C-alpha cells in the first residue's frame, strides 16, 4: 500500500495498534472493486478476512430463484464478521457480498487473522466488536421480518438505507419489492402513502427522503 492508503487505513481503524497496522500494510492485499462487483460468492471457500477501507458493500443471501435478502451493509472501518468466522474454520461462504459503489477492500490471509487474535489485544477486541455489531443488526432484521407489517418493514428498510447512503435512494420500486419479498404494486402504493405524509418525494429514478419521523 502507498502512503495515502496507509493514512486511510490508520484513519478508518484508529483502534488498532501501530505494530498491527504495520503488519496489515505489509502482509495484506488491497483490492479495488467497481460497483456491482462480487467480493464474496455463496459456496466459495473464504480464505481472507475482509476489511473495508472505503466505499460500501452489501452483504446478503440469495435464494434459488436469485432473490436477494439484505443482511447488512459494510461501511468504511468495518470488517465482515462472517468472513472472519468462515476463514478461521476454512468453511464455504453462505452469504454474498458485492460493492454498492466503487470500493477498496483489504484482504487479510486467514492464518494471520488467527495469529493476531493471540498476539494483539486490539485485534481481538475489534473482532469481538464486529461480531456483536453484526449480531445486533441481524436481530433487528429478524424482528422486522417476524413481527412487523409490510409498511413497518418498508420504513425500517428505508431508514437503513438513509443511515448508510444518505437521503437519496437510487433504487427502483421493483428492487425494493424484491428485497422485501413483495410486489412492485404493493411497494409503490406504500411509497405513495409515505409521500403524502411529506416523509419523502418519489422521482422517476430515485427516492428523496425528507423525514421518516413524520410517518
């Protein structure tokens, strides 16, 4: 990695001690991915721990018909907790991850990640915090699916997007319907209701969110 990337690494992962950051710089691989590129595929063996340096990754599962189920997003400074777990146990991935926008990921060989757990206290704390964060997000997603009506699930879905991508949501009604396992007609109707409250404005190719608290 060059000096600029070294500075970005230190900025995005300030909780990691300097000797560990130096090992990451020396022994990891930096990979640049374009929007839509796959970083993880279901069924492949995971041999690296994934850290996100910049950009945004979407982690999801896909059914036999190609429908996507959003699990969580990875933002700069995040690690993919499932990649840590699967790489440590030499297991096949049961998830998929792709770039939502041009991104840079740091790929840490599995054996190094394991070694660092005993060598660096900050790495151990970082891994545990990553597990906890993803577990809490998955619980929120499960609650949304199991206990909430579709209009509440849609609101949760939009709030999640706003948190990681800002108030301009560049998704079609069909894409949202696919991820919520609904129909485009139903999602369009619910979005129109939200527009009538002043919470958002529907445009031809994107949704502009104003204040979802108005709902």
